[in-house]
């Protein structure tokens, strides 16, 4: 019988962690990696409430907050990947130019509706609109995806005409066309990190898992999921 390692994560790393979990199990067959992926806000709240997990994988700012609150073991933060934001439209829709900052701004102004996430990328996207001075012009067109619901789903269902979210959550989703990453000048990059929960029952195993997930051996899988090794 294998020993479970219980991990909670945000949706942005869901498919990556499934593959990384299998890879760790191949290296350490005495363990089974059990990953629950939910909205990042919900994940943090559950950890804050004291729900029992061995590890947590969230955006680094959320990890740091939980560390300060004593919900994670001090010194256990392990940066795993850098994640950029991509832009997409519903499949079959016209594909606006987003190759430059000005082109992206015009695409935003011309879009009938736009979807964005509750995560850190969504917050920074709104800040970018403020820097452009267009918040008032686009406010009524914005649709925020509910926690745990990917922006890609809003696009595929035709509920928004333009969508922004982590590239890893946009890849290989049917019903949408990914236009590409945000232009470098305005790219939004989030670091996703793992940490050992203060409630962990498999502390040593979780520490070993994080070390392996941060190693060079996992880089090809991260790149395949549209994420850069940290």
C-alpha cells in the first residue's frame, strides 16, 4: 500500500502537477501524490482554516502570506515555475493583432467583452488598463471568471470575445484560439511556488517532492505545459 502525499493547488498548475506527480511516483513508488486543484483564493482559505494537507502550490505572494501566518513551514518555500499570461478568442472568431503593446491596447478597446481571472494575473491586468488610462472605457465589458472557472471556459461558451489568463490554462483547450502571450513590454509573470503545510503528516516526503519538482529533471515537462522553470 502506498502512502499518500496530499497537496492543494490553484488551477494554473493543475495539469502540470498531475504530470509531475506521476514522475515523482515513478521515482518513489512507495508514495502516491494526491493533488486537488481549486481556485487560488479558495485554496488559500482552506489552508488558513487548518484543513490538513502535506503541501501547497500557489502563486508566490499567496505562499508568502501563508508563511507569515504560520500555515506553512518556515523556510520551505520552493519556487517551481514562472508563468506568463496569454490572450485568446473563441474558436472561429477573428484574431486581432496583439504583437505590440499598442496593438494589444487597440484589441482591448475594440473587444465587445473580455474575461479575466480572480488570480494575480487578473489584478495586474486591471492595473495595466489603469496605466493605459482606459479603465472607464472597458469597465462595462469586463467579466471576471468565478474562482475555479477558467477564462477559457468563458471563451469556449461564447460569453466573452477576448480572454486573458495564464498560458498554462489556455493550452490545449478545445473551443478557443490562443493568439499568443502578452507582448514582452506588458507581460505579466507569476511565480508559482510550493511549500510544506504546517499540518503535514508527510513532512520529509513533501520536502523531497519539492526538491525533485524544482530540479532540472522536470524542466521538459514544465516547458511542455507552457511554463518556464523557476
